[in-house]
């Protein structure tokens, strides 16, 4: 599931054609294919993995389906700054708000983490499988929020995404009787965080899809960056 998140004080580029202020992004319902339409052939995340997992003309080996959900947070960025809270704390608020808005999160619990980075089994375990928390604007209009709200990782808080929900331990969501596992890039972690909103597939010169897939790739390939030299 992809959760598209906006702060109530976000006034950056309010008429943006991709993601207008106080509205869902235009790809809310097409970010993934849903199961009943897969494969749709749309230029989206599902299609990327459908194509990527084919080898030598064989059928695809990796199916990715899901849903998009839009949330506006209750607190402003200043409120979080004044209360000494950062993205890991805000991610928890996102998930708790999601728990209030959706009483059927069990549909996102279909896999159990086994032993090893890519070892999963098709059963439920009362833990969310994978939640992508995608912020419209954390600091694009005011860089001071990057300093205040984005924690340093590898010595820097100038990052776009991270392969984890970035808080310690497990967050219980009481309305759904399900949990979201925090941490970073562990096989049983429940999600990914993207703090730097970038445009989508058909917007030349931007790398939103790259950031999304890059962070998910860490769950598949581990923590290294295997770029060509």
C-alpha cells in the first residue's frame, strides 16, 4: 500500500498538476495495479516489476499489486518541531491515522517473514507487509524543516527516501489488531519512507519512480549501492 501524506500547513505549489494541495495525487488509484486488474499495462510500479522479473522471454516472476491511500495529518510541521518530533514519530502518526480511517488493514497482511532477506511465506502474521509512506512536502518550501524534522542517516539529513519506517520496535494499530514493524531494511520491516516528493513516471527530468524503486530494492538486494562505475 502507498500512503500519500500531506501536512495541514503545506502550501507549496498548491495548484501542482500532479499532486494539488489538500487533494490526493492524480496517481492515487494507478500507482499500483489492484489484484483484479493485474497486469493492466499501465506505466506504474506493478508494470515495472512485471517487466523486470521476466528472463529470456519467460513469464514474470515477481507480482506487485496494491492500493493508494491519501491522508492529511492533524498537526502542522511547526507543531512537530515544537514538540521535538521527527519523521520516525510522524510516520507513527500516519499509521495511527490510517488505523482510524481504514478498518480492514488485514488485506495488507498476506506474508510471513522467514529466515533470510528474501524468504517469505504466504500466510498472515498480524503484521503489515509493506507500507510506502510518501510525503508531498516536508521541506521543499522551507529548508529549516529538513534540519528539524529529517533525522540524520549516514551523517546526513539530506536524503529523499529510506528503506524502512525509521522508528524502533513495533507499532500496534488497535482498531485493526495489527502491527507495523519499524526499523530499517530488515526482512520483516513493514515499510519505506519517502520524504522528498518528486514527480512521477511521465514527468521528464524527475526521479520519483527511481527513489521509490531504489528504496524497495534494498529489501531485495541488501544495503549496498551497486552502481556501475
